C-alpha cells in the first residue's frame, strides 16, 4: 500500500513540476500583443535632436518627461495614447496629433489644461525640427 501511495505522490509531483516549468519558462503565450497596447516606433537620431531642441526652446518648462503634473501635459507615455479634449472629443496622440499640437496648439486643447502654449512654433521651427520633437515625444514611451 505504501509503495502505491509513493508512486502516486511521485507522479503527482512530477506532473506539478512539469506544468510549473512549462508555465514559467519566460516564453510569452500568444503573439505578445494586446488590443490596448500599441508599439511606438521612433527614429533614434531624430529623438536625440528633439530632446536637445526641447531643452533649447523651453518646452520642458511646461511639459515633463517623467509623468509629473505641470502647466502642460506630460510627454511620458503620451504618444499612442487616447487623449480627451476640452471639446469633449477623444483623439489618439499619433504623429498627426502631436505635430498639430506643436504648430497649432489651440486647435486641440487637452481636457484639464488651459490654452497657454505659445502659438508661434509654426513660424519659428522648421518641419524637420517639429518632426524631431515628435520623435522625442514618441521615444518617451510609457
């Protein structure tokens, strides 16, 4: 009787350990994507130029990169996110939205923020500089 009980326990332990190792191999199950996650790709060299430009033009006086509140929305995790506007609409912070927010900031003001961003960036920044800023914002992920 003891030998049968030991055999059953050994089989159960083997099964449990086998399932445990199989579950915890570190391999993702499925394709690794969810419906709510959008991979943000960005141009690394452009993002570096955008980081320098953000510092030089004063963007970081109102926008944070670490998620802390400020006069303007944080850039951390902004790209690709769904954003509520003062108008009641919701937009996705894609390249087009980010670009428009820089060159015409009063056109789509985020809920909870005042329209205080300078409106002269369209005249003072080149298209490439605006694109570099967008790439920098995208690089900040979530």
